[in-house]
């Protein structure tokens, strides 16, 4: 588990925190980075805690997946003399909203490469794609799960409007950023229309940012050089 000040964060798979390798801290940015081992097909969640049991302000944890904003999780302020239970001091992000009434769990998936396979199955029909359109499409943050934690003010309630595309990540095999894994999504789960808590961040930079760079087991070392 990574730590910065009173904050702790990890990626959880099968109920256990994944081991972190090559941990680096950048105090000028309030940032901690590491490498973790990913396994295609495994469901995961982003978990964070605050051990400041005197905290009387709200915090929001914003999650970015391969450079795309996935959503956030609010940790409400503790009331005066309120017992700091695990549930009140811990937040877990494990689903993305793909429509107003559907969610999908986070998974590690195999990255789709063009140039190697020209035909993709899309909506039950094979279509030919232009492999070069994906040559420069690999986002700079591909292979990263980022959690930025901010103090926040609650400003009201609303319905879920920020949705995540269920489409997978596709890059060209010659892209320098291409790895064999990316963040994907599990089977769709139907839910009632999602109400969300709207918040306003406080401050200029996050209290802490945790960056988990993931690679298949055994390959993280060569990418960290």
C-alpha cells in the first residue's frame, strides 16, 4: 500500500492489496508512484484510506484510467467525536458508469493491437480498419491508474452524467507506449438511475496523487529502467 501523509492507497484484487514495486515519492507534487503486476481478466478496485481520525472536511478521490477520467468517490467528513470506523475512513472505486442505468466493473484486459490483426469483430460484423490511425493514439498515461485526492465541498445532488465509453483501448503495435495490458470493463450490470453527489475541489493541487503503473507479472522491472 502506498502512503503520503495520512493517506493510504492500493489496487485490490481478490480482496488483497497488490504488492507495490519501485516506489518513488515526489514531495513537490504531492505524488507517489509505483509499479504493480497485472493479470488479464482479473477484476480490481482502487482503494484509499485516511488515518487522520480528526478530519472534519470532505475529500474526493478522482480516478483516471489509462489517461481517461473514470469517476470519483467521496469520503465524507467525520463528525466531532464520531468513531473512526473502517467504513468511514475508507473509500473504494470499482465500477464505471457506462450509461444512466448501467455500470461495469474494472478489469485488467489484453490490449488490442492493430497491424497484427486487421480484422476486428464489431457489432457482429467484421470490418477492415486503417492500422495507421492508431499509430499515435496511445495516450501518454496508457498503463497507469491514477488516484488524485482533494479536499472538497459538497454542493448538491444530481444524476450521473459523466459516462465512460465501454469500448476497449486500441493502439498500433509499433507504438512505443503499447504494452500488452490495459484497463477494461467486465459484464454490464443494470442499476437504477444513478444519483451522484456534486462536489467542488478545494485548493490548487491534490493533497496526494497515487500513480500505479501496471504491467504483466515479471515485466515491470524492464519498464522501470
